[in-house]
C-alpha cells in the first residue's frame, strides 16, 4: 500500500486532516475497504469516531480482523466471562491492597527491618517508580508477544515477590522486593485493557468488566488498610503479605484457563515485530524522563528541602529536556510513516486529552486525601493502626457502590455529566478535612470525607478506560492501558510529593508551639491543595467533554 493511502487511513482513524502523525505504534498496514464489507462502527460516543464510517469506508487491517468483538453477544460462556472479570479485577485489587497494607503497617515494618526514618517512604516510592518506568514498555511488548502471556507472567512474579516481602529481614530487602513488585505489576496493569476489549463486545459486559476492574482499587486499598491494621496489632504484618500471595496464586492459576489468547495476525515473526513495530526510542525517552522525574518527586516526598540539591536540579533539567524531545520525536516518526508511541495527533482529541489531565489531577488528589487522613487518625488523634483502618470502611462501601452504579449509567448518561457531578461531590471531601478540628468527632466530618472521596476517581476510572481504549486501535490496546496507568501512576506520585512537601513546609514555618496543632496546619494545607486539584478536574471535564456523548453502548 502506498504511504499516501496509509496516511489517509490513519488520518481518518484519528479524526484529523493532516498527514504528519500516525495513530498506531504498530506498523501493521491499514487498508480502506468498502463500507459494506464490515458492520458500521459505533459513532455515538465521540465526534472523532464518526470518521471511521463514511464514504471513504471502514478502516481495518489488511490481515484478518484485529478489532475486538463487536457483535454485542458474548462469545464465551457466562461462567468464563465472570472468571475473566474476577481475575482482572483481582489483580487491580491486589495492586492497591499492597499499598493499603504498607500504609497501615509501615511504622512497624520500619522498626522490624531497621528502616531509617529518612527512607521510611521508600518502600512505597520505589514501587511507583518501577511501575511508572516500565508500564509503557511492557504495554508495547504485550501487543506483540500477547497480552495473556505478559499478564500471566507478571501475575506469578507478583506472587513470588509478595512472599519475598513477607520474608524480608532487612531494609535493603524490603526496598528491593518492593521495586521488583512494581516491575511485576507493570506487566499486568496495561494488558487488562486489551484483555477486556478483546473478550467482551461493546455493551453491558464490557462496561461491567471495566467498572469491576475499577472497583478493585478502592476495595483493595481499604481492605489492605484493615487487614494491615489487624495483622500488625495481632499476629504480625508479614501475614498480610502471605494472605495476598495466596489470593494472588489462585488468581494466577485461574488466569491460565480464563484469559483469552490474543493474536494479532501478521506476516512478520514476533521477533521481527519486536524490533520493527515498536517505537523503542520513543518508549525509552518517555520512560526515562518520567522515571527521573518520579525519582526526584520521591526524594522530595522524604524531605522538601531535597528539591534544592544540585543533583535533583540537574535531574529535573534532564527530565524536562527529554519530555520536550518526546513530541519532536513523535512528529519525526509519523512524518517518516514509522511506529510512534503516542502520536501527537492523539492529543488533538479533546476527550482523550481531558481524560488524561483529569485522571492525573484526580488520582493525585485522592492519594493525598487517603495518605493525610490516615496520618490525621494516627498522628493527630493517636489512634492505633487497627482503629484507623476500620474508619476507612465507608471508603470501601462507596467505592463498591459507585462502580456498580457507573457500570449501569455509563451507556445511558453523558460522560460529561457523570464526570462533572462526581467531581463536584468529591470536591467536598478535602474541604471537610481542611476545616476539621484536632479532636473532631469521626461522624461529623471524617466519615463524610471518606464516604464521598472515591466517587470521582471511580467514575473516571471506568470512563477513562472506555475513552482511551476507543482512542487506540485494537492492536495497541495494551499500550492504551499503559497510557492510562502511566497517567494515574504519575498523578499519584506528583500528588503525594507536592502535598507532602507543602505540608512539611507549612508545619515547620507555622510558628505554633503545640506539635499537634502545628502538624495539623500542614495537613490542612495538603487538603486545600487536594481541593484545588479537584476544582481543576471540574473545569477540565466540563469543557473537555462537552462534545462527548455516551460510551459503552453495544454496536448495532
């Protein structure tokens, strides 16, 4: 096929008019077929999707079809469909469960393994650092070698390193195994999008799958907090990780039978596709840039004074240069009709860009709310790890209910309406915590803050997955998952670093003699930052999703 025809096809796929950018990071050739050769593609979701269907025909692969099931009917048994959903949601559950356990048990873990105070946040930081650096790389590789293979390998490795954390005896071992655990989860998170879209047709089943996958996050985090608190105060924090590993092994074994084998037909061998169909330089540029930036943020989280160190300033400059070079490289790749990791044209899609910005801000705000609410219970009110964890139960309940309701509403209510209303509700939470008294009654403010805080993140999780998966072609769905998880992971890290630095600075310069009051002033500042972040989410989704309709409707 000529470059002119291929670029025209790509332009249609992205809803653009120029010929300088490409939508796919895979070099699979596209061809234009008559519109009668395949069923029409859903066009009610977003304006740019209409470009797929028209006088120029439908875009498809020159090889056997790569698109996920679109008939509207489930092609597998309901039992297997439920197992797929439970398996993928289970890994999302375990991902956040480990974070919940760590927050609840971190003081005891630090004492048992001799973790210095200056490194007390590093078990959490290195996990995010490893995952953030590798998400896009493993997402791109999975689209070549197969999403199932990547997911299963990552799942078993996750179980092995979880056991290793429970057996760790030194601070170095804890940090090392948490790093490897982050690498393992980065093999699973991106591939979930591809596995869902290639298993379930558009409609109820796919909506439920994404919603349940989203439910796993708040449910896992809160249960991790509760179990971490219970085990830390009774038989020991190590048993929390052993229980995680047992659940993980059951999920991993079930995945071998339940997950679909996804093969994108190509005349090339998979080894050649790895070399030629992946934008390796673009992947390395972006991963290194974000990895370096995440490292600086991690150091800043430990102490806000570290931001002024010469080493960190140099690293920030390096990260900035690489981030600036990335879109230039994307332009060059697309101009030469070569694979591009995240083509610049994609950011012209207002819905895609708005979702990415909203997820970044929303996840950063949620991480700050969860972290400083936990500290408020333990360091301000003097509650035990168990007592603090139990107070997060409303968080779990609302997270579960929100995802169930979102699965029902997603194909019936405009995404703009869902996103704006949920953001306005969640915006109440940091206000309640920022104006709270040191000895405030739990039922007056903390209860409502924890009850409402997961609403916007959980709505955005389902909406984002559907929007982002629609923005990418079927043969790069794992990369699409990598983009989503990269944005949310980066938002988590930035949110924690910024709020922790501001809280520490305010506490130090407040001039209040009472230690608890001084500490609380810092926490209030952090909560106000979370409020500002959510206010920006409201603005972004209101204007950015204006042209968005509904998503998740099954194809006719």
